[in-house]
């Protein structure tokens, strides 16, 4: 019944989205735009991987069809406006399974005072940071689920927002922001969070600087800076200092068979750590744009922590395959899955992207590389966008995860992922 | 003798300064024909012609104090909602799908051979200084050939050779050069119409020096003197402008 209701809501929104709406009356304005995307995703699932079936992530089908609408609606009346960005999604697989979902990235009301003070409340996806490969200062979005089948630049954009209330104050070349995201049982599990932000433009030295203070489950302070150097180069850095809590670590409590492991509560391992990105982007005369970033993830495992983690996973995997105390081993694997966040497990990463727009006048091509410098595993992701005309684009992208099965990118449940789709803009 | 020498040097400085001022004055007269003031708005239609296709992009531009510009993308549908902000040499792009303004470099071109600066900046004198002025003829008319050099490394072009009618200072043609000295493109200024009490060019035809079969046409319309609030010219404000 719920699926039927969600499918009906999707169809209704699809119909609404197709209307060429751009209305305006006295003090009233309505604007709707977006795109409908039909996408086929193929996951080259591994038969044998360490975080194995039965422990969570292996139930993914090989083929998935995703039909979704990205609809952006803004309704303004005098000093108030409503902003909605929704993604009704219909997933289906060849086996006949289908699932509808109605994802809301934004649904908030904002009041404007004197064109320079804004107060807002509702659900909002706020994205902080200046880097591309990782955003250490994106405090409010750091626990959001990452969809690896999306193109790299879409992963932190198309995500559900937080329930929050905020205030933005604009001054000449400066903006002050205060945001409060409360704990809402059933809807927002995180504890109460507060984000304070001051953004400045240092006009003469062509530099933006943003200072952030975050209070929440992992308190921290951040700084993001970007500057233009000459005609073709943009340099940037963003960093966050976090205190009190880091990533949970695996420790062996007893070596007696069956071994006993425990996840050390990060709260007991109090201290501070730094997350940092330093990078730049350069554009050549022929429009080719390259981005290079070094990412330091202070929360990531060092060699010793990683060895403990991977020994734990291997021990659980091998013994579960053998059928030895499989209940305990399954619980170990479930625990391992719960602390595994690919792309953030280790400390040193390299991110690079090369983009060539306008190939033959119609194609935009990109190649993304993310390398784990600690274990040499990596992700390669080419993508192409072919503009059929002003309203229709064809997309194709792939992800190749390279590395042995006991290093980070080699641990991902599928070896490769390929997707192709068509988007219609309105 | 010493006094005479000092006087001579002072006079030479004054004459040199006057010449420099006069040359810069010529550039300002040329700029005044293209821009009706320091604060105004206009619509811009950019058509990129290639052998394979014709791509049309419609923009709405707000400028303030000559050095601040906001460029709103109105069409095509896939670009709608995108905004570019330029404050001096600082540039940002806001794409609704990206959810944050991104600092970009002047080199990041957007439409065919048209650069960000070509769209956002209507005048030359903010980014370029006059290097020399010569008399010449172009299209059977007496013209001034003005050589411009970039004031900063952030300028879109290293140098520009501008041709303007000698009597009216109406722009006729401009050659844009890279740092290497190679010609990047040539722009012809056409379609002069009376707009806000002056004859102004409404059509710019941009020809690529490398790709001879490609050209871009920029058509200006609906030019108005209109104020835009100061706060709008901030990267942090861009998200709020996207739907207006």
C-alpha cells in the first residue's frame, strides 16, 4: 500500500514537473524547475568479499532501474518564501521487486528582513566547504549516507537535509550564520547540534575565508579559504579540528578461541584530531580543467588500528564461512559493517579530477581518481554527459575499485559499477 | 642651469601625464558608449555557432559600480538557475545542483569563445590600461587603433588591440591576445542603436582565431539603469538569488 502511495506521489510530481510553471503576480512568485532521470545501474558484485553476505550490505541486486525526479520549487510571497527540493524515486529490479521513496532534500520556509537578514526553519541540506574530494567543514552533512552509484559531484548534493532553524545576517563582504538542528526522536537521531559561521570576502587579496564552530556529537572548529592566483588557478584549503570523539577502534580482548573483540568507544579515546584538504584547480586555454587535492583524515586508522580492524574482519569472515560460532561471527561482521565508511577509513588520500567540457560541442567528459595513499587502493571513475539538445542529456559513468580485498577500496562489495541514464530538464 | 633642467623635467612629466590621461580618456569615451553608466541591467543572448550545431543561452546581467556583476542563466533548461558573480577579479559560480558557490578563475570559459569576463564586464578600463594610440583606417573609415595591456595577472587577456571610429569613438573591432602573444579571438561590434540617449552596439560577433568555422554572437537588449542592492553581490547570497 505504501509503495502504491509513493508511486502515486511520484507520478503526481512528475506531472507537476512537466508543466512549464513560472508564475508571477503581485508580491507572489512561483518557480519550478528540475529534471527527470531514468537510470540503469549495474553492480559487478563480488562473490567473495570480507564484509560478507549476511552481515548487511550484500543484498544489493546486480541490476537496478532508478526513475527519479529532482524537483525544485520556490514559492515567494512578499518577504516569505518556501523552498522545496524533492526526489521522489522509484527503484526496480529484474526480479520484479520495486520500491518507492520520497526523499526530501529541502522543505523550509524563510523570512527576509530588509533584504539582508534571513530567518528560516524546516528541512534543509546545507553544504559547507570549498573542496571537491572531501569537505571536513561540512559538519551538518557528515553523517549522511553516500550513494556510490551517483557521479562524484552529485554525492554530497543529492542527500536528505537536516531539520533545523537558522539565521543569516549579511553585511558588506561578510555573512554571519547561526543554525540549530535539534534532536527529533524518530526523525533526527543526532543529538542537538549548533553551527556558527562567519564568512568573509577579502576583496583585495581575492580570497574567501569562512570560520565555523560546531557543537554536536563531535564538536569542532573549521576554516575554509579559497583564493584566485592569476588568470587560471584557484587554490583552496579547508580544515576542521575535532575534539572528544574519533572513529571507533577494534581491540582484541581475548585471544582464546573463539576470540573476543570489542569496539572501543570513541568517547573513551578522548583527544583532538585534524581533518584537512589542500588543493587547487587549473584551467587550460583549451578549457580542460584539472583538480588536485591532498586529503588528510585525522580520524582515520593508522597502520596499527587498520591491522586490528582487518584482522578482526578476516577472523570473522573465515570462521563464519567455516560455520564456526557463526552467530558470534555474524555479529562481528555486522559490527564491522557499522563502522566501515569507505573513503574515510585511512588517513592520507589523493583526489584528482580532469574535466573536458564541450568535446565536439556536445560532450562533457570527466575522470575522477581517488587514491588511498596508505594502502594504495584506489577508485577510478570516468563519466560522460552527452547533450542531445537543450532539454535532454544522456549520461554514462563507471566506477572501478582497484585493490586487494583486504585494503580499503578493494573491500567494497562490487568490483565495478556502471550506470547509464537519460535526463530531461524542465 | 640647474633650475632650467628641473623645470624642463617637470614640464616633460606634465606633458607625459597629460598624454597618458588623454589616452585613458579615449578609453573611457569608448567604454561610455558600451555602458550607460556604472549601474545598470541588460539581457544578453549568446549564440554559439559550430558546424554541428547552434547553441543559444539567454542571460540576464546586473552590474553595479562597474566592477560588480551578476549573471543569471535563464535558458536552456539544463542551465537555468545558474548564476555567476564577479567582484573585481573575484569570480564565483553557483549551480543549483551544486548547492554552494564555487570560486572560479577568469580562464574558465562558459560559452563558446566567450569568457566569463566578456559577459560580466562591459568596460575595458577596469582591467586594462592604454599602452598606445595610433591613427589608422578600417572599413574605409578613419579609426583609432588602441593597444591595451592587462592591469593585473587576473585579467582575462594579456592584451587587446581595439579599433574605434575616430570621430565618434564607436567600437568597431577588438583583437584579444594571450600571454604568449598569440591571437585568441576577434570581436566585431555591430548593430548600433540608440539606447539610453546614446548609440550603443547591440551585437558582438566573436570569431575564434584557431577554429575558423566557429563563431559566437552576443546580442544585448533591454538595457536599463537599475539599482541592485549591495548585499546581492556576495557569494553567500547567491543561493537566494537563484529563484528570483
